[in-house]
């Protein structure tokens, strides 16, 4: 067992000596050492490990953290050793780093140990690299708050009146409007008669999307480039035959670069805001960046510029790029939305159509859940 102390200049391994060290040695088998690293031999017991950790926790004030290296000697059942280590990880105020190298002959015991929510470093080198990475990580930066305001009353009114689950198009539109996120104009069609009364000011061509199915594209629920009311009626009948379809959403065709912005609520950390190239590229390229909300202007721009596909957003080979300030604003507004409405557990705008003129939400889905929601900021 190795006990470490974090000094101002780095990692220090202090000597363990004095009356308490002699007292600890009396609990161990003959031949053990407490000089640091503490060695309680291959025949050491779970009880002795508990005593050693207690001394490091309560008696040795110069010890800031502990590294427990315990391999299975093959002489006895080690499950009780891992149980003691698990209990001490929960009870001790000082960090304990488990290094359990017997990943083959103690495979089941280590699996149970990690199933309890703990971590394992399979060897000292892995732990050393992790400590170096943490030590060299810069201090948290001062948060640059978003300067974009949202309509708090409108957002809370929608959330407080909605049931858990995916929101309907009207509720989604109200949240986007409340957050100040530009969205494409749309009409909900529930019957052929609605098509006769269709507002021609939207113009053709249009897109028709089935309302109800979560993944519309997977079930053929999106039809592009419809140029007439006659075509709308034909495709309406087709879309309404899709299982789960309750209506059809009609939107004008919008040109631009497909982008993606999403949110995932993490139970212990709040909301994770993501962005990337949209459409099928989010799945095919798996290229996205993320940041915990709230997201400020500097962080939003860093998210965009860290994408592997950033050159596409910037513009490449004579093709128009995307207004990055507008894209950044959408990210910040979504961050403000989920900070104000922690009930949102899942949200994505895909695609978010971007051009040099700006960005506009085309297809948005939002799911809320009030259970175990993080507190409102």
C-alpha cells in the first residue's frame, strides 16, 4: 500500500514514522513495513487493510491521499478485502485510489467492486498518467454569461402545463419562441379539408412530416419537394398510414447547411449541450462537441471551432459557410432554455439549417421529465 501527500510543487511521498507508525506496525504480521509504501505482505488480511486506511485517515495528518495496490495472492478469498476497500471509499474524507491488478484471477471480485460504483486502475502506470493529466488540467475559467435574454414566463408556462414525455409541435414552437430561437414557419394538417384551406403564403415547394413518430426519417415520415395541393393530398394519405401518426406538419423548403444542436440531462451534472453537423452526419461522422450548461459566448464558439467538420461550417471550395455568430447564439439560447427549464431531459434540433444569413430550426423534438430533475438555477 502506498500513501501519497500532495505538496505545493507536485506529488510527494513522505516518510511515515513516529509513535503512530510503531503502533500501526503492531497490528500487522511480522516482516511488514510502514515506512511508505506500507507493505502488509501477501498474507495481509482485510481487517489489517481497514486498520491501515483508518490510520492514514485519522492518525497521519500529513497524508492527503492513499493509493491501495492489492493483487490477489491466490492464498485466500479476496472478496472481503474488496468489501472493506469499498466501505472505506465511501467513509473516508481523503481520496483513495484503488489499483487492483489481478483483473484475471480476481475478475469476478473486481467486477462486483466496480458494479458498486467504484473505479479501478489496473496498474500503477495508468494511475500515474491519470494523476499527471489532472495535475496539468487548467483551473476552471470564469464563466462568460450569455447576453441573450429569454421569455421566462412563457417558457415556464409551457413546461408547467405539459405532461411528461415528448412535447407536441405547438408546445415545441412555444418554447423555441420563448427562447428566441428562429424556427421555420409551419402548419399542422389533420384532414384533407385543412389542405384546401392551406395558406398559400407559405409558398411551394413544401416539406411534409408525420406528427407522432419520434424518428420520422426511419419510418418514411418525411417527404420533400412537394409542389402542389394535389401532391399534398396524395402524400397526406400516405403519411397518415404510418403507425403512430396523428397529423402532418407542413413546412417550406429551406436551403442551407444542416447543423445540429442537442441537449442531454445528466443526473449529477445538469445539462450537457452538444453541437455538430446535422442530418445523417451526426450519426455517420459522430462529430460533435459538448459543454455543460450554462454555456457562454466564448464556450459556444469554442464548441463550434473544435468540430472536425469546422472547415465545412467556415466554408470550403467555394461553397458558402455558416454564420458562426448566429450558430453560437442558438447554442447559448438553448443553454438558457434548459437552465430555466431543468425538466427538459432530451432535446435536439436536427436539422438546424445554417447559412451566412443566419440559422433557423427546422425539426425539433423535446422530452421533459420531472422525476429527479436538477434544481433550477
